[in-house]
C-alpha cells in the first residue's frame, strides 16, 4: 500500500513550520508585552525558591503548572489584543471590552496562582525563620 507524502501520519515540514511559527510567537510576545516579561521574571524566582526551599515533587509540579498557565493566559491575551487592534483602530466599546476582559482573565489567574504559591511558600519561610 502506497502512502502519499501529504497522507503521512506526520508531515515533517508542517511540524517543523509549526514549531517555527510558535517560536516566532514567543519572540513577538516577549518583545511586545511587558507583562509577559514580568510574569517570566516571577516564574524564574519561583523556580529558584522552589530549589532553595526543596519543594516536594507535588508542590513543584503545582507551581510549574501554574507558571505555564499564567504564561499561556498572557500569550492568549496578547493574541486577543492584536486581533482586536487588527479589526479596528477606532475607539469602539466592544473592542475595549474584549481587551479589558482578556486582561482581567490574566489578572484573575495570576492572583489565584499567587495565592496558591503563597500557600506553598509561606509555611516554608515560617519553618526557615524558626516558627
């Protein structure tokens, strides 16, 4: 049975291109979005403190998943903002609302992640200072 190139299970060129475009998106996101850079700095600090405080695998996994989800939310927010800006440059309440609600989603998730992170790290800090 002959399989045509386009019928292959994995098309290497398409796969390579999809990684290339994703990496371009990451580069663009970091270039354009200050909040993405801020979230990344916080993420690096969380990883460093995870090592210092010797978090359990479960605690580290929770932190790592939350880091990924916050960054993902920020990338989606950036995509929404760019799409809205592409559709209209005029002042439009719907465009403003779309951008504001997307930003609110990132903020809510970042706050929730911060609370979860603090619930993991505060007991470690208390133990360290002898509480």
